[in-house]
C-alpha cells in the first residue's frame, strides 16, 4: 500500500512536469488521514497539491514512513523531497487543479496493490 501511494504521488507530479528534472533539494514532512483508504488516498494527493500551490515546490521523491489503521481512521506520515518551481528548468505539462473521487479504486491482490484515480486538470 505504501508503494502504491508513493507511486500515485509521483504520477500526479509527473502529470505536471518531468519529475526526473526535479532535484531533491528541499524536504517536507506530510501527515494526513482519511476515514477509509480512498479518503486517505484523496487527502494524501490533495495535501501534496496544496503544498505545491502554497510553497511553489515540485516534488519527485515520496517516502511514506508510516501508514496505519486506527479505530477511527487511516493515518499516513511521509517525507517528500523536491525543489522550488523554476520555469526555465521545469517544463509545465498540465496544471492539476484537484483529485476526484470519480472512479477512484484501490485493488488489492496477493502480491500488489493498484490505485486508480482521476485528476481534475
């Protein structure tokens, strides 16, 4: 599950720009929670989008350090790394406005977890 959520974050930023050009110069800690796994995925990606909008920082490395289910909710803690947006270095692909719940899915198989979501662009 951790790896699937990390890849979802990477895919979100890859939609916005070429993440291979984002140097891991800055680090931020992210914490979020959700009432279920889908809400957690939604809140994780939305938190990253808000962080981008408020700090103008693009991220390319995502490491979930804790993902747990409590009696009340699911909680996630992560470290994300990136650098400030530089229009000369970071080519803009598509502006991502938000994540949607429409057709969101989390599929579990014995050897993998697949997450599906739609970005509002």
